[in-house]
């Protein structure tokens, strides 16, 4: 077994500075330094006064380092999983896009296979972003492959799929939502031209998320509250937020936090293959995008995912809102774990849970990342 000493550990929404974290694949104990002799420790990791946090969870990400989930390639999935650990991500939902069904089904097969074959960040399942979206609000997705909701298309992978983004105004939405809820699949509202009433009906049927809030949906208006208004109005709904300061202005980030409260905001990256690659021309879902000035856009100027990383999202959100580090960390640990109903195994540093642990400094720079107790990333300044 291994141990982490001299860290500021986030436990139950507070800092713990005088304890040692003992772990194997799961967290074994949290004890005073004086009692470390109780255990035969193989590796002792010195956190050097830095933050020791639960591993970050990204429920909406399409890729990084030149690879996209929709490539459907095992080697690409391996590279994505390995790269995410450098940003503190220990688990993520591989997120698909609206493309033809043969392609989507092939990619789902690759994701399922990669869950057990890759190392690095864990694939927790799939986020199916489309094809059940609005033909009028498809954003950077391909409108040629949009479909009406059909649970039969999910049936072969209903245990793999954890989240489905859909437009609630589509024909058959209510039945589809209830069918997903019955199969423990989270419905997230997005890419929609729906009204406030459409969203409320979906939430009553069991929808619990808003996909990249404010983007590709009907806006909040004082006479027509829209999808955004429904997300703000309903306490049971979690709101995804891309905190790159491009998709959502810092002022609006503060407003959504005040409206929803810290327990119902989930930071996501919506990252694409260009993440970690720099400026240039890339492909997204068969469409050409250009990355420059920290944003990714189609030729018509439409935002097309992001090049955001999770450590940067946390840094931005903390600075923009003025909240504490502990509060910010909830948005990428406890909150997504609860939405996915995985809080019994991930999302917090608790005895018996998976040893998914991140050590980061005051600037949110990632120093160490452990996945199931295995050291998967170490920064240069932490190497002995």
C-alpha cells in the first residue's frame, strides 16, 4: 500500500492538514502521522503542502492531443486517457457527436472495449450528444444526421451510455426520456429551440441536466424564460458550464453560481482533438474548424467545442466567482459523481472509495494524478 503525507486533504468540504492518506486501489485509512507505523507502506508521496483532492470528472469531452472519440480508434482512446491525467482528470464520459448511425454504433463499441483496455484516466461511460437534437439549433454538429428520439438506437449499449443530450421539443421526447430514466441514463437538455414549458415537461419526466448551459439553447428572456430559465428555476437540475471565459462570460458564471448554488454546477471542458495541440485547422465531426485566440470555431464563426482543460476550468471559475478552492473542486468531483449516481465509488476522498486522487498547487497546476491508486502522472518538479 501507499501513502500521501504533508498535504492539505479535501475531506467532507474542509481542509485536513495533519493526516496521512493510506491507499491501495481503494482508500484504506486517513490517520494521524504518528500512526503511520500501523501500515507497511511501499511508497510514501510527499505532497509538500499542496492540495490533495478527489480526482476530477469530466462528463462532456470529445477528445484531445489530435484524437477524437468519433475516430473510433483504440490507439486514439489510449492517447486521450493518458493525456487527461496531466489535467487532473481521473474519470470521464467519452462524448460522441451527431453522425450516421453506423459510425456512432462503431464508436460505442470502441468505447466499450477501451474501458477495459486503456490506462490513465478511466472511461466511466459514454455521453451521447445527439443525434436527438434540434434541426434549428445544432451548433457545430452535422444537421444531416439528426434523428427523432428512438430508444432502440441505444438498446445495445444502454449500460455504457450514461448521459444523452437531447432537445425536449422533439416528437416522442417524453416517452424517450422516461425510457432512459428507467435504464439509469441521465437526460441532459441541450441543442434545443424548446420553450421553458418544453424543458419543464422534460424535467418532470426525469431530465436532470442542462448541456453546456447558455450555448445552443433558448436564452433567458423576461417574457420567455427558455431552456436557460428552466435550468435556473429547477433545483433538481445540474447545469454544465464551460468556464473558458469564451462560451460563458465571467459575469454570467457568477450569476449561474448565485442562481443554482455550488451543488448544482458541473464544470466541463467540451474539449476537442485540438486540445493541447495549439492553433491550426482541425476536423470535428466531419467539419473543418479553426483554432486561434484560444477558441475553436467553424468557418461561419460558430463555436465548436473548446480547447479547455479541467485544471484551467477550475482556475478560471475560482477566480471569476471568488469561491474557495474546496467549493470549486465540488463542481468537478462530488457534483458529477452524484449526477451519474456514482458517488458511492468516486467523487470524494472517503475510506472504501476508489483511490482517484489529484495533488495540485495554489495555481491549480497538476502535480500528481493517481487512478485506482496507481500513479499515472507526475509533474517534473515532483520527480525525485
